[in-house]
C-alpha cells in the first residue's frame, strides 16, 4: 500500500514533515482574537437588552396589578390600607397592598415606592425595584430602567 506524506521545504532547503509552522498558528490565533474582539461587545449588548426587556416586562405586569389594586382600594374607600404614606412625596406599597398584588399576579414581586396617582385615581408614576435588583421607573406609560444589575 502506498503512503502519501506531505513534505515541506524550509528556507534553507531542509525538509520537514507535515504540520503547521509557528507563524501560521500565530496568524490563525490572531485572526480569531480579532473576530472575538469585534463580536464580544455586540453579544454583550444583546444580553443587556434582553435583561432590560425582562425587567420592563416584569414592571408592566406589576403596573397592571398595582392599578387594579388601587382601583379596588378606591372602590372600597380603603386606598390607604394598600399604601403607606411615609411622606407626601413618597407613597409606598403596604404589606396588604404587596400581598394583594402578589395574589393577583400569582408570584412574588419586588418593592414599589414613590407612587403618584392622579385625582382621577389613575396611576401616574412609581419606582419599582425588580426581583433582579434593577430600578425601573414608570411614568405615564413610559418605562425607564435607571439601574440595571
């Protein structure tokens, strides 16, 4: 049976068998490193965008449940059983309000603070500390992630 071997001749005419030279391997590694340097920031941006979208989706769910809970409180004339008025500028969700929202959603939620609602009992704005420890601000239908963890 005939065996085929690759013979490479160097600069000085000496022959060596198969394999890659150190220069060829270095060039391949350099090209891979350049491609990784280009693609890594793009991948990290997509990961951050996905986290931001997940935090906003969680906050949207809480917004709907918070408005429903406030509506329930307004209907009962019992709004402040759901809200703690620690300060005129800082209305926070009480334990009863937190429990009502968690029952409505069916899962645990983060912390709701700085609640502002209009005279028509519509939720205007609030801050939400998500379960992922990011801060999302709801303001008249707009969601802004201020601290992404």
